[in-house]
């Protein structure tokens, strides 16, 4: 298990087929405009800004996705209002 991943989880896929690291980044981007701009510009490198380790396949997916596709994914992503604060939190030092 990779303890740098959110929730201490290792490389895994969410039940809807989205890799967990990408899911975290997209959800954060959907509620945090500054992080969305960073994700669009830096792609997989944005993960380190929030202390999230991506595996090689997650990084490749993010780095190779068309900008319009990533924008559409972020725009269609919904975050439970009760969990929104967690995605707005800044990285812990």
C-alpha cells in the first residue's frame, strides 16, 4: 500500500472505473477554480501540490488527455456537498 495516497490506499480503481488518484484530482478541480487552473496547466504534476502520489498509468492518462476532454470531465463531476470542504482544504505541510 502507498501511504501517500488519499486515505492511505494503494493503486486502485473506484467502482465506476475511474482510477482513484484521477478521481481525487478531478473532484478537487470541480470545486476549486485555482486548482482546476493548475491541473489544466500542470496535469499529473498538480498531484504533488496536494500531496497525492499517482502511479505511472494515472499520470499518463492525465498527461495525454485532450484539454477539452479533461475540461468536460471536470465540468460534469459532482461532489457531495458534505464532502466539498475536504476537497477545498489546502495541502498539509
